[in-house]
């Protein structure tokens, strides 16, 4: 439907059609959409059919002597059967649509249950921000997690016999946003001062993309969503990694690189730490994305630019986009809340070297 989503970050054409659902809420929405389309298409065809028939059948024909002003068709005033028919039929149609819509709402809008041991259920708090997504992993399988990451949501795949539903608690830090991954579930708004929730689950691993679906400012169009559905073992590995604090790590060979150490010093002494967190360091800012495991994410700037494209070495410092982002984010995502700090080329290079170690 909108294949250009995320085309900027990866050369994969992503399917974002609501008619190709992979999760129960998205399936319910597809069924409702198909039913509504069928009913309205039927009405459209009947009405337009009669209209076209009348235009042709009763067009002005000079040969029969019926010209404008000469005669008028018989005028009918009031007919009980006709009026009852054209009131009852639409009322019935609307009533059916209300009933199926209510059933769909019921299926889609499931309040999150209480986490408990062995429930295979993932609970994540999502905060919409201008213009990125913050994810705090609360519980999985009854176990408290409590780490925060950004922009790329990892969830476990469901298998035959083991369902692994995901419940999202949706909030906003600034203005209204809307969380929408069309193949997984419908749109749910993130509204300041209000808590919404949604759920989905899927047995199809892979990457599902979406988009903030509520206009939220200059970079609304670049508030992209990525949901990675991992196999159970991949998901466990990802969880274990995300829960670790990263820096400083004693005896880490990367500490031997003077420029990495300099980058760490620069990062921790600049304003970076006011907005960004790196767990295990004094960078505890919560205003921008948590960078603890930055290099485990495939994109930067909420899906706008590639962090490390497939097949390219992780340590490729020549990745100019990444350097450009640290140098001046406004050039890439104008209006975003990270300013250019006027760092020298050497400082930027050092900081990027340090960031590359945050895996
Ligand atoms: Cu966030 Cu639109």
C-alpha cells in the first residue's frame, strides 16, 4: 500500500497492507473492512446502476416528441410502502454495521492482564516522543525486566501450543502520536495525560514496519516504527543483552584504543549525558533515546537512516550518515530536538568510536 515506508533506511520493500494481517487484532480489522467494503460496494453498484439506467432510458428523444417543457413525468407525493422501505433498509444496514463494529472493538480492545509466572506474555510501555519511540520492557513470562530502549521493538514469535501475546501500554511525553503497525494491529493513539493499551501476537517471524499515524509536528512523517518478531532463542539472546549495563566494562579490549577512551570522556563530559542514558555510566538523561545498546539497533533517527546496513562491517567508520548525524542532526531530521554541538571532526570521530562499542 505504502511501499516507500522505511525505504530510506533499508532497501527492502515492506508490505504495510491492512489486507495482509499476521495477528488476531489485524485479522479482525481486515474482516470488518472487507464486510464494510462489500456492503458499500453493493449499495454503490445498485444506486449507480439505477442512475445510469435512468439517464439512458429516459434521455430526451426528439423523435418521440418529448422535448424540454413539453411534458413532465407523473409527479408522486407520498407513498407509505416506499418510504417505509427506504427508511428500514438503511436502518437495518447501519444496525448490522454497528453490531459487527462492536464485536471487532471487543476483539481488538483487550485490557492487559496482570503479569504472572509462566504466562509467555510480554509487557512493554511505549512513550511517543517528538519524533521517536521509547520502549520500556516491563515484564516477560512473569519476570520483571525494567530496561529502556528506542525505536526498534523486539517481540517473541508465537508457536503452535505456545502463544506469546504482547501488551503495550501507550503514553505520550509531548503531543498526540499514534502507534500503527498495520499488519499487527490497528492504530492506537498515544495521548498526553492518558494511558491507552493495545495487544497483538503473531506466529510469523520477521520485520514489520509502521508509522506514527497522528500528525505530531514537523517530523511526523519520519516517526517510523519497526517491530522485529524474533524466534524464542533470538528473543532470549536479545533480552539478555539488553538487560546488561555496558560501560565501562573492566578488561574490555576496546578500552585499549585511545580514541575510544577519548570518545567516552568527550561523550560523558559534553551535554550528551543530559538527554541520553548509557546504563552503567553517569549518562542518565531520559529526554533522548537510551544509547546503552545503540549498536544493537539497525536504524538511527527513528528508522530514518541505517545504523549498520546488512552486510556492512559494524565498525565501518566511513558510514558518513552516522557521522553526519552526530555532527548536525538538524541537517538530517530538521526540527528534531538534538542540536548541533559544534564538535570538532576529531571529537565527533572519537564519540562515534565510543558509540560503536555500545553493542
Ligand atoms: Cu508522532 Cu506523528
